C-alpha cells in the first residue's frame, strides 16, 4: 500500500465525512427536537428514499468486504452468506414491515407492549434491543479498526485504536445532532456510493472476461488451487458434524435475525404508511439482492484475477479481496487507474461502516430513552425530555461500543455479526411474532420470550469455543467450553419461542381479548397509526 | 398519534409504480364499509369506548375478509420459502456430492440452487406486493377510515 493510495483514500474519506457533517447540520438546523422528529425523521420519507436507507443500514462492511473475501477464499461456501442475508428479507416483508409500521411509534417494544402490562415488557425488550445493537456496533467498530490498518497501511495498534475512537465520536455527533433525518440521508448517500462502486467493479470484472461468466468461474476455480471443488459447497463447512451443524445454526440465525434487528425495524417508522413501508422493503430487496449478486461476481473475480493465495497472504480472513481486486482492475500496482480505484473502494468501505454505525447508534439510543428510561425512571424523580435522554444515551452507547470495540479487536467481524443476528432472532423475534399473531399471548409470555431467548443465547456464547478452549478463542489459555457450536441460534431461537409459549400457558392472568382485537385491527388496517 | 393529518394526505397520493388502480370488478370497495356500521348509528347513544369499537371492527366480516386474505397468502408462502431455504442450507452441508454435479459449463447444482434462491426471493417479493395491492390495500384503507371515523368521538 503506497503513499498515493493513502493520500487519495484519506481525501475521499474526508470528503464523505464533510458531506455527511454538512447533511447533519443542514437537516438539523432549526429543528429542535420532538421525539417524532428525532426518532422517526418526521415520518415523511418516500418509499424509494427509505428503501435506499434500509439497504444502506443493512449492507455493512461485513457484506461488502467480508462476503466477497469469503468467496475469494472458499468459493461456493462464501456464497451461502449472500443467500441467507437476502432471503431474510422475505420474513421482514411478509410478517413485520407493515404490521410494525401500523402498531408502533418508535421502537420494537411499542408493538409488543401495546397489548401487555407496559413496564416489564418495555424493560425486557429495551434491554434485549440494546444488547443486540451494542454487539452489532462492536462488530462494525472492529471492522473499522482492521480496515484502517489494512487499507491505510500501518498495522500499528495505535492507528487501529484511534480509528475506532474517531469513528465512534463521529457517529455520536451525527446521531445526537441530526437524529433520524440526518441518519437517513447519510444512509442514502452511502447506499448510492456503495451500489455505484459495486456496479463499476462488477462491470470491469465481467468486461475482463468479455461477459463470459463461465470463463470467469473456470478461471476462479483454476486459480484458487482447489479446482472444481471451489465451485461446490464443503471447502469451509464440510468438515465434521459440529461444523456442519454450526453452519446450519448460522443459516437459521441469518434468516430469522434480520426481522428482529432494532435498527432495521425503526426504519419503518420514517415513512407515512404501512403501504409505504411495504414499498420501501420492495425497493430494498431489489437493491440488496442486486448487491449480493454483485458480491458473488466480485468474490469469484478476486479469486480469478488476484488469486486466492494472494488474497490470503494479504489478510487471512479475506477482508482485502475487494481492494486488491480494484487495484488489479485499475491496471495493477503503481498505475494511476489502480491507485484511484483502490482509494475509491477504501473510501466506500469507510463510508459504509460510518453509516451503519450511525444507524445502530440511533436505534439503540431510542431503546434506551423510549423504552428503558421511560419504564425504569423512578416516579417522583425529575423527568427529563425524552429526546435529551436519547442524545445522552447516544453518547453513552458510543462510549460503551468504543470500549468494547477496543477490547474485541481480534475477534472476527463476520462472526460478531452472526452473533448479533442470533441474539436478535432469539430474543426479539419470538415476542414480536407472538404479539402480532397469537391471540392468547400474555405479559408473562412476552417477558419470558425475551429473556428465554436472550439469556440462553448469551450463556451459550460464553461457554462456546469462541470465548475459551481453542487456539482462536478470546481467552485461549483457559477452557470452560461446554457448548460445541460457535453460533447459538439453532438452540437459542427455539428456546425463545418455547419460553414465550410456556410463559403464556402458565400465566395466571387471562389474555386481554380487547387489546388483541385492537392490535389486530390496527396492524392490518393502519387505523390510529402514528 | 399527534399527526393524524400527515398520513392521510400521503396515503392518497400515488407514489410509485405499484399504485396502479386495482383491477375492476373485485368488489372489495362495497364489501368493506358495510359490516362495521352499527355503533355510529344511534345518535342518542352515549359515545362508545374505543375498545368496543375495535372489538366491533375486529368481529366485522369486512375485517375478517382482509385478515383471511392476508393470512391465506402469507402463511403458505412463508412455509414454502423457509422450507426451500432450509433444504438448500442442509443440502449444502450434508450432500456436497449432489450439489457438485455439473449442470451447464462451470455451473453446478449448488450454483444453480443459490441463484434459484435469489430468483424465488425476487418473485415472491413481487407476488406479495401485487397481492397486497390488488387484494388488500383498498379494503384495509376503507376499514381504516371507518374505524378512525368511529373512534374520533370515542372515550379512551
């Protein structure tokens, strides 16, 4: 990585930061904080704008760099991620988007708590939402740190740490000054940049093979060193039964987790109606699907043009496959074209991380202020404005995420994201689906569903090979590993659903039929929607 | 809740290629408002509670029809795509031999199945959006106005 790359990449990245800061101040001018404005951006975004923003929120650096890198290294097995990340959107489209838009105001807890005793349900869902968000945030921060180390040269720990701190500080500024409106525009800008970058690289890859996908795949298989096996499953997850189960667990977590991610759910409140929420999901499925199709081409392209061995030599987990591919497509090391493309890709990757981080910070600050503060505040104590609390919460969450991000610098980014998905699917999804579709669901059921998914998921991770007992663990020197799988989803998601059912059937209180009727009518018609 | 007016105007304005006029002759329009009327009828009656209104709407044939249409599409579709996805994931990890079988050129069964997942996702998205637009939106909207009209004077 020569000085030219760094300078240009830094310039482009500074331009992005400047533009987004300008957006933040521009949309934040003279809009002093109603909660409606801060959490939901005034609710008047168009479906297309929101579709781009959702895509921007969802396509993290893990998708752009991680998946293509996995494909470049392991061929077909990396592609399974693309499929899982996309199919998950059907759950959102069919069950969640419209109904959540109709029933809630700002957060996930709004939807569930409407039918229940508000305080315990809000506390539970607020806690689980913050946990999921913080994990997801840590993943992004770790990604930012390693990206800087890799792309801007200087793998020194100090450079990494300062990047993590800088990214965290920036996002806190975005969120606390601009609220949802600024965050949404940042997502839109980022999504456009990311799509444009991916399209440009894909066209260049295909042009290199004269549009012949077959030739691309053959070349990839040949240069990978695995031959035809490169195009079939099994290179990464084909080992023993534990690794196969682990993969199925990850697959289940991916497909069910998206519908429980707080920062995705809160995006549906930025449009005026449920119909607009549906249309924004249609837009985002188009964008996300197109993007993941392109990551497949880029991944195989990197294997064919750069070579798996070279990718692995640059970064063991493949995160630099796309930048290396850009360098090659632009004309190779030292050429002007290569330098420019490389810098552009690096800047896009930064923009991606920043935007995702801003989106998650906003959603978790909403959970803290709207759910936790509102339900845990002692009556009689002085009541602060919700938006003020949310701004402070954004700072607090930023500090926590920066701290954890610094601690977890050596954890794998894709793994952390998979874990956040597993937590979301175990703790948030059962309560949400039961509340929307089950007549007899009670307060106890809701609380049990949340903790019954959250606690097993967290505990199983703590006793998994990720934390201890293996060479790649967080604490390789101690061994308290009891659970063989890295991803807890296969066990903890069913436990969440089971706990919700158990809590409901053992509940002494009868279900509130009138509230259920109201929820159902509101969910499906939009009557009385905020 | 504070902004009752915003959604109303936005709902009325066509905002995308999905908003074509529903096919004529489906008859949702007439069916929708009818079953929900009783509570508004008696002028002497004291204002009903909002909970009762929601209960009545919930029990009305018009609402049941909307719910039935929603569920009849969503549940089978969800079972189908989840099974298809699970089969794909499980096959990828347990039957690599089958998945490696070539189909055309460098494309094998696994590759074709993966692209098939993309294709079915796009298709189902399109089918759902179309179903909702043609079969549900209008009836749901009428119910929404009726319900909001009735709850306007209601005691909370």
